[in-house]
C-alpha cells in the first residue's frame, strides 16, 4: 500500500509539474520559435517545391508565388479592379504601341493589321528604383566588385547568400530589362516562352540561334549576352527601352506583367557564373535578385522558404480605387498606406493535407485551401445552394473566400477521328448529343462539392467576351426555361443521335453498337468513380464508353499523334483576354499538324478567319459581336464538351486582412496585412496543452508493469 | 578479414554496374528523353525546338546505349548511359535535370533523415528486445499471451494509421507536440519526438514478436539449462546468456539496415514535414529526373552492399566461431 501510495504521489507531482510547465511556456505544439509569436510574419505553406526561380524559367503557379514578390516587371494588375486592369509597376505608364509598316513609316493607330510590319512598345521606368541587397553588387572603396573574380577555393564554405560578408545594391536601369529579354533566348536556360516569344519579338529567334551556336562552340564558357545584339529590344536612354513586335500582337502587353519580362542585373549572372557557385546551388535559379517588395532570405525548399522585406524597396501605396463591394468588405481600409504591410512571409513545405489543415485550425497557418477530406468540416450549403461556413468555422472567426478561376475543363473530341471528328452535319449532331448527355451540373455537385460552374463556352467568367446568365447560354446543350438555364433533355440528345446515324446507340447501316474511347491519365479509386460516372452518362444514350487509362507520357504521345478519340483537358489563362482561350481552337494551332495547343485539332475556316480578326481588336461592342459569332460556331460544331469553370474556395483567419482573389496578379503578398496580436491571443487560446493523457499514460504503464514486477520478484524468490 | 572485405568490395562493382544498367533500362522503357524535356519545360507553349534544345543542354541528345555513328570506344562512351553513369563510380552524381547539385542535396537531406531514423532504430531495437525478453520471461503465462495478442494487434494496423492517429491525438487534440515541421539543432527536438514515438510504436508488434521467437528458441538450449543449474538468476540468464546468443539473427536484420537509415522513410517524412531523403527518389521519379533517380538507386545499392558486409563482420564479432575467409 505504501508503494502504491508513493507511486500515486509521484504521478500527482508529475501532473503538477506538467501543469506548471504548460502554464509557463509557449504553446507546446507551436512549430515556430516562441519569440516570433507577436512578429509581423505571415505564415503559409507550399505542397510542391518550386523547380525554378529564375524569371526566364519560372512559369508554374508554385514558382511565381515567389518570383512574383521578388521580381518587378514593368506592369502589374490592379489589385481590386475588375475586369482585370493593367497598371504601371516600375514603368511610368502603361505603354501604348505605335505601328510601323515594312518601310519603317509610322502608321495610324487604326491601321489595318495587314499593313503593320512592327508594333513598338516604348517603356519608361521610374528612376531611383534599387535592387535588394546582394553580394553581386558589393564593391570596395575603389569601385571594384568584391565578388566578381572568385575562384572555387574562395567560394568554398559558402552555401548561402548570407555567407558573403559584403552586399551592395544599384539602381535599376532600362538595360536590365533588355538583358532579361535576351536571357529568354539563352539555350542554357530553356525558357518555356522562348518558342512563343521568338514568333513575336523581332530578332529573338536569330539571337537564340546565335547563342546556341556559341554555346556549342564553347560549351564550358559563359555566354556574355551583352556581346550579342537583339534587334527587337533596344535601350533608348538610362530609363527607357523599346520592344519591337512583329506585326500586331495586342496581347503582348499582358506578358509585360509577368516575371519573364522582369529585370535581371548582369552582375547577378557574372556572380553566379563563377567556379564552385553552381556546385553549392548558388545560382540565379535558386537565389533570385530583384527589386520587388521582398527578397528571398532563406531558401530551403525541402523545409521552408522565407521572404523578407526588401530594405531598398522603392515604395508603393495601397490602391485607393475600388468598388462599393470592396469598401463594404473592408478592402479599402488601408487605402493610400505604404506597402508592403508584412515584414516577413514564411512558407513551410507541407506535402500532406491533413497536417496542413490541422495547423491552419491551430492558427499556425494564416490561410488554407479546402481539401475534399476537410470539406464537410468547413463548408455547408444553405437551402438556396450557396456555400457557407459551418458553425465551427464561424466560431473561430474564419472567413470564406470564393472565386471562379480563369480556367476551363473540357472533354475534347479529336476532330481527326473518323467516328466523332469532322465538320459534317451528322458528326456535329453526334457531338451535340454527347454534350447534352454529359450532365456536368451533376458532376459538379457529386465530385466537386459544388466548386464549379457549368461551362457555356470556352471563355470563363471575368474575361471580356463572357456573357452571364441566360443571354450567354449554349443553346445546343442548354435552354432557357423561365429565366433559368436548364440542360436539354436526354430525349433531345437521343433524337440528335438518331439524326447522326445512330438510332438508339446503334449504327443505322450495320446495326453495330456505337463504342467510344476515352483516353485519360486519371487512375486510382477517386478516378474510378469519375470514370464510372462518365460511362453512365453515355449509357443514357445506349452508347458504350471504353476507358483507356494511360500514363502522362503515353497520353501526351497519343495527343501529339492524334490517336485519342475523347480526352479530358484543361487550360488556365495566361492573361485576361479571350484570345488566350480561343487560340486553343484556332486551326493553325492544331496539335497533330503543328504541335500547337489545339488538342482537339479543330479547324473551321470561318472560325479561323474570325479569330484572326478578333485577336487584334480592342475590347468593345464590335469585338463582342465577333466573339459572339465565334462562340456560336464552336457551340454548334461542339469540338469540346464545355465541362466547367472551376471555383476555388479558400479560408483565412480573422487576423488576415486585404484578401481579394486576383487570378492574374502574382504579386499580391505586398497588400496582405495581419494582426499579430490577435493571432497570438487566439493561438494561445486554441492550443492549451491537455495534460491528463500524459498522467494517464504513466498510470497505465505503472498498472501494466506492477504485476510484472511482482511476478518477477515472486519468481526470483521461488528460484532462490 | 581484410582480404575478405576487399573481395566483397570487388564483387560489388559488377553488381553496381548491373543495378545501373537495370535502372537505366527500366527508366527509359517508361520515359523517353522527349518526355523528360516536356515535363521539365512545363505544359504550356512547348515547341519541338525547345525540346531539342533541352536535350542538347542536358546531354540527352545521344543514343541510349550504343552510338552507331561513332567509331572505336566512342560507340559506347558517347551514349546517354555512359555519360550519365560512369562518373557515379567516383561518387560524382552531377546535377539533377532541374540544375541542382545532387551531392549537395543528398548531404543536406541526410541529416534530417538520420535525425528520425537513428533514434527510431536505437529506441525501437531496445524496446523490441526488452518487450520480447519480458514475454519470454513470462512465457506460458497470461502476460505472455496478452503480450503476443498485443503484438498481433500492433502488427495488423497500417503504419499510416499510427501517423494519423498520433498526429490527431497528440498534436491536434491534446496540443502536446507540433503536428509537423523540422528545425536543426536542439530546436528540432520537439519536432522529432512525435515521428519517433509513432515509428517505434508502429514497429513494436512485428519486432517484438520476431525477437520473442528467437529468444524462445535459445531458451530451450542446453547452455541455458546449465546456467540455471549454476544458480544464476533468471534475469542474468536472459540478459547475459540468451540475449548474447540471440544476437546473430538480430544482427542479420539490424546491421543490414544500418546504412540504409540514411535513405529515410517516405511516408513518415512526408507526413511530418521532415526535409529528408525519403521523398527525394519518389519526387525524382514523378519529375522524370533520371539524374536523381540513378544517383539514388546507386547510393541505395551501395549502402545495401555495405550493410551486408557490415553484417558479416558483425557475425565474427558476436560469434567467435564465425571466421571470415
């Protein structure tokens, strides 16, 4: 009894000790240092490590999430205005191109596209903008660079930029922008947009060829881009440069808001090209050098990446223009205040959704998406079908942010296929029938938890050319029933199928059942239910669907060779212009013929003609009329089943301010503001350690060990 | 013994060449250099010219195994296989297709992997042996019976369940430890506790059962009876005699995995946000990064061979009857 009493008293002491410990220290489950509890730091996560941070190479959303904050192209999107509006960033104004003919004579703004030989964009940047602190700029008193002539031994031992003692900066000049345009042609960088841009920027292809030749001739030598001229990019003066575009390409202006056209200082290339640097991952692709509001202070993409406020940032203020909804949402509360608000942003690698979600609920991440695992915990639907937060989320002062992505998912018909392809009336009716049968309203409800809008055409909401409501419905698949958009009945689809030569799903001539083939990369249990759903849709027409599962490589191969029949594909907008979606259906872009992005290999001469006209037009009623005509053609021809525009749902805590989804801008971190005091209080409140399980564990262990000890002693005594 | 080790190391060379060749063949059966280029260049605006340039820049524009255009030894050396594989035998792994230095990456990731794997190995081994010896001590009693039942239950549960349950109860519900994350040095202690605890618990059932079988086999032998006849206590019999003689099969399993601890654990590291080597190979396979895949397979094979040699050496150390010749 005495012993049991002693054990109990020890357990009691343990409980008291633990309680005192819990009361005295920081939250036990806090993954960050306790000293940062009230710091003006934003905490976020990434699930996939970025591959490239060089602005000539980074393209994926998980890459521009970083490069967008570090590099500054001349233009940016207005944070609040919709439709998306370009405004100057480092440029003094949004440039308006002037046009010249083949003889070099300047043309009027309304000159026909056929007469335009070149469009010239002149961009003047603000003077006085400086780069982030970086050793590439560091100079001694005599003006010599500290770190431009190092050998491998001098680099030895340095694995981070912070290992270099000296740093410096310099003013941004127009030549840095021209230098970066040349970098797009550098074969050693493999810029993803070189192919596209070489079709548009004068002389870029020739520069690429020259650089490739030089690279092959001297594979170990660095390419000094300043030695290679580029006809299409010229420095006018210290702060002004010009870009020459072949013909007319109005969409080029949008590229000027992407990191591809951000400045890169030549010093950075010289610095990183030194022996031993690349072996330590000291490359521009890993350690960016920009003029933006933040610089990358820590780059460990296996664990975390940290952005810190650039001490030399030129400054910018929070936008003052916004609509009434923005004002009501508190998005204008910081109007005119200097940016950025947050001192530091910590991005932690979080590969799995469960820990990400749990840490968000604990307050250790400021915002989160909603995975399918946690959807029911976070979202419920009102009687009207509108998504809203559950009570538990509202109780934590969590906010729901929804937006329709500038993207589309579609099921494509291979127009080269003898069964479903071609522009004949019978094939058209077959595709229309299948389009009606695929009930994407149901798909969105079952598989996306309502996170999508049935698509009526290739242009998603928010872009010029999209028409909302019944006026914008696809009349070949939907109908207007008392002001509601309703999918046409399956009877209509059956009638179309019969007219196409397949009454009741059988070939009218041979009697053979109609069998279609769907190529997909999807696999696994989740995909199986989706694929079963697809089969079920065609069952309604008595048409069989055979699913041909394949891996990414084989799928791409089939698409390139035109061996697929039906396939699923998606597209995210590069920029907010209908051209960026219609070009997916433009004949000369056919994948089989030209390796372009027209995966359906659709080629309608009338559509092509209208596309060529539309792409060069300014937004306005005339352009809308052309777009409407194009929409009517693709809806009638139905080379795609317009599936859905995805809707993204995001959550933020109550201490996060100035959150407005902007699908085009990638530099929105500077607008984000947090209330660290409120966050610290909530974290403390939500994460108090629960100690009884520890006491219970010791008690259970004691209860389990005690009989064993007793038995052991008995045994030992017996032996003795 | 030195001659034996040298001989074993020489045997390793053809094995490693074979492993390299097999990895190469398997990888390029599934992926072509064009596929690799396409994946690296992204899904948009990829032109055939861009693919051709990428292949030239990364050395994938050569024939795979035999260059029919070349003459002499260049027929074999001017190929993707030779150019990407020969340097590995000097442990020069080169750069991944994303441009990162592979050796640097391995060095950086090895520490976090070891920070988890080493405590799991040591604590797990001790816990398994202790639990097994206890069951042997109480053999044929209710404690042994329930111990075995517990082992079977622990074995039957998926490893993923331990992780999710551990994260849910310990980190989320009771707020005792961070749910995931990592930090170097002493700050890393709180991040390591939960994955170590979970991994030890996940391995306890199978480990303890296996060791129990080994010890039960030993305990019936003559030398144990002799030890008892000498009047030694049961604890002394178990820990001094049975444990020592049971070490050979234990070493077989334990020492061979010792070098592989560097390679980390995919699931544990992924769920706990440990920046180790566990996911490096898988990520590389998904990214079709052949440079990383071949380097990691080579390293894994080398470490496995090293583990087998170490096991042989440890036999002679534990059991004087074993001689390496």
